């Protein structure tokens, strides 16, 4: 059996770059792919304070650190804090308002 690969998802250093589709502020984003399981990507994603728009892919994520909210076109808003698990659907249009740098682990 191969040796397991481990990462400390809370302290893993990430290389940030300016976020796309910025609505407010100067948010920066970073992604680190941890690996794949049967073609499904697992990774860490982080967004600093600010507001951005996005069009989603099929994804499930769990917030590790930080806070904010994600608003959907249908008017639904989900508050984000550590431990929150969220399912996103491909094509959903969202607005992310991050009040404290948000780090999540995602499966997409």
C-alpha cells in the first residue's frame, strides 16, 4: 500500500493573486490542489476580504477558517463560518462577500 500524503490544511502556504470579477475591495485568491480521487479534484481555496462575483462548478466545500457570506441569484444567502458545509451547482451565479479571509477545502 502506498504511503499517505498529508497536508496541514490550516497552515498550508498559498500563493495569492488578484481575484477576478471584483465588485468591491482588492480581494486576492489562492488555490492548492491536494489531489484527485477518481477524477474528482480535492483542494484548498482561499479568498481575502472583499466582494467578488463567480459562476460556480459542481462543488462541495467545508469552511476551515474565516467568515463571510455567499449570495445566490434566487435571493438565498448562506453565512460562511468554520465548519459550514455548502453544495454549489454548476452554472449558479454567486456573489461572495468575505469579511475575514476565508479558507475552504473543496471537492469538485
